[in-house]
C-alpha cells in the first residue's frame, strides 16, 4: 500500500503527462506489433513458396479486357468458347507441365459463410504441400478415377458438417452439375495458400471443399473454369520463350490476354515495395517509442525534483532509496502491462470486427482469439518495448541519485 501511495503522489502527480505517456506507449506497441506480425507473415509466406522458386515456376496473370470477357461469356458464343477452352487445355496437356486450380462459391454455407469449392490438378500440391489432420490427401488414383463419386478433402471447419468417409451431393457452380463427393481427408487447421503477389496474405481453406481435376474432367472443361484457372496458372520446367508461346496462343483470335511472370520476379517486386513501407513504418515507430521513453524519464525525474522537500521528509520518516527504486519499478511495470493489455484488446476487437465482414477465404481458427503468429508477434513486441523501459528505469534511478535530498537520512 505504501508503494501505491508513493507512486500516486509522485509519478502520477502530473495526470495529463501520465495519460499521454500511456497513450503513446500503447500506440507504439500497436505499431510495433503490426510491423513484427507482418514480418513473421512474410517470412512464413516466403518459405511456403520455396517449391515454386526451386522449380522456376511461371505464374499466369489474366489481363483480358472487358470486351474479351463479354464476348467469351456471351450466350451466343458460349458453345464456341467452351470448344476453344477444351482445345487450349488439350494443347497445354501435350506441351507443358502445369498446375491449375480454381475456386467457386458453393450454394451451401456454414456460420453464414459460403463454402469454397476448390478444384486442383494433380501437380498442384507438389508446390503447396497441403496436409491432413485426419484421413489422407489425394493420390494419383484419385485423378484417374472415373467413378461418379468424387473424392474430396475438406477444410477443418467442415469436419463436423461432413464426416470422414461420408458421401454427400453438392452443386458444382463452375459447371452447374450436382456432384457426389466422398470425404477422404480433413485438412490441418488454418491450411492456406500464400498469395504470390502479397506474401503476408493467405487464402485460408478452413471452409473449403477440395476436389481433384480428374482426367475425365479435362475433356469437359468449360470457359468459366478455364478463365478462373488462368489466374495463377503455374507453368514449370519450361523456358521463358516457350511460356511466351502459350501467351501468344491465348491471344489467338483475341481469346484471352495472358501474361506470365516468373515467381522470382513477383517476389522481387513485392519486396521492393514492402521494404520501403516496412522501413518507413519502423523508423516512425522507433522515433515514437524514443519520444515516449524520454517523456516517461522526464516525468519521473521532474516529479522527484518537484517533490524534493516532501521526499526528504519521507526519507527522514523511513523512506529508503530502495523504496523509491521499487516504487519506480512498479510504476514502469504497471505502465507496460496496461499498455500491453490495451494493445491486446485492440487487436482482438479488430479481428472479430473484420472477421464478421470477410469471406470464408479469410476465416482463421484462433487460439483464445489469436493465431500462433499473433502470439509470437506479441511476445516479440513486449520484449522490444520492455528493453527501452528498462533503460529508462536505470537512467531515471541514476538521475534521481544526483538529486540532493538534504534531509534524507536513510539510504542503501
């Protein structure tokens, strides 16, 4: 209790400065957490794309015009567009190694989120390494089967809706066919696909139903599926000139406007932009944290100096220098803990606010409101904020020692 009274009458004597210090420290932690979490996410995303880099993958980017889309999807041209789509994919099958995928929203929903129906070719998981927590992932047999019952792997959020081994029927909105699916596996929690354009952005598969793009599906592909698959189409083990030939073929008869970029080019471009933003934000946060610490140090020393006479009397009555150090330490810890709690609450609030507005592809399974990266970022943030606070404590004690307390009788 004596420490509380001393802190209240000394270090919290200037209420405006104390509140301002708390606000600045909280804002500094929020900024620092944002930078660190983004850094961890980028690092994780970069590592998840290593197989794409190792195989020198070229990434498709659909740059078709509105006029091309309108013509391809015009009801009068649909039959011809579907025929061209089949021919184009047949040519790719014979001349290229590729991985294609596309996603459509399902008519089914869970927790007010539409289920994501994702179709992937056999080589797709060669690059993204999706794993299951129960059951299994696709094997070669799943891509060559002609059964009317299609094997699927589901996101972890759907494990209670569709049991392992269960068969169910669902409308495939990409071909407008009711298909029968059998659950053969359940993905790990928060399985995701990293964006090759923003390495700290992921497409989560917790609400996804993944079906194989089987050999019998190749001959039935339509313009809608091919159009969706063009974006982020992966071409590997091919020279740049051969990849450009595929772009030229897509442009034939003004069918599609496809550009291909190497994964290395995408990553390099991302880091050029990201580093500039991250460094600018880090410098701003560092300056803000420095100002905050200086303000706390000034408030501490100024409070002691302005109460020299009162402290001298207290020391005469039994207040030791050790008591001052303990009180100052408690004050710093309280300041740190309150700002940390406010930062934690702020991000919890943001997550639940924006999660309710987002789509199924952004839904994450949390551990007490946060992900593993969030917790790691918080621990790193708290450690980095604690260091300057410890420094400010030591500096404050050093300065207080130099303040003459003429009536002080007790010291360490």
